[in-house]
C-alpha cells in the first residue's frame, strides 16, 4: 500500500488538499511564479527536511493522534480551516492566532516546536535578507500573530511593518 511508507502528517495533508482542490489558491505557488517570471531569487527560511523533522520528533502516539484528530473532526475541521482562511484574508492575524490557540491537539501541545521556536530562528535570516536588498517575506499565516509571532518579533527588533492587500 502506497500510504504505508508516508509520514502521518503527509497522509493528513493529502486528505485536506484533496478536499480543497480547485477551491483555493496557493499563495506560495503564486509568489514563486511571480518571482520566476521576474528573475527574482527565492530563498527559504528553512528547508523541507527541517520542516519534516518537526514530525519526526513527535512520538508515534502523537503522530497517530494527529491523524485521528483530523479524521474525527471531519467536516468540522474543514469548516475551521475555512474560518481561518476568512480571518486571514481580513488581516485579523491576532484573531487567527486566537483560533489556533483555542484548538486542542498535538499542534497546540507542541506549539513551541511548530511555531515559536521556528519564528525565533527565522528573525536573523529575515534581517539578513532585508539588509541585502528589498525583500518580500512570506510565511504561513499561523506564524504571524501572537506575542511570539514573526510580526511581534520583528517589531521588537525595531522594524515597522505595514500590511499590504494582495
């Protein structure tokens, strides 16, 4: 069976993506396309291997719980994702942060590893990128809000951030 060698997170993401196929736009793919069309270099804040290592650090029980959380929530989970998308599009990042905080489960239990620690590691890289040249920085919406979000961390470093509408 082709699913047996996949990480539980991959199976979960596959299910979510299948639900939204053709119904949502991938900002990441759009940004990459714009950059490529304009000869702009794309640099990452972390590698795919670093992202996947987050899940490798979870116990087998946590990984199984993560998959089961998604299966059990079904339509309720999809509705939450839609609500998060709406809140994100309205640029209410602190409200989005509160939605994430209100969720039970593995991601919330491991927030330091999944969000806070990564945000903190990204700040020096972001500072390097913006000092080298003009830069457009894109991160997942869950990384933006809250006291340990990328926006507050950059503000603590003295940066002024202004939201833009796409």
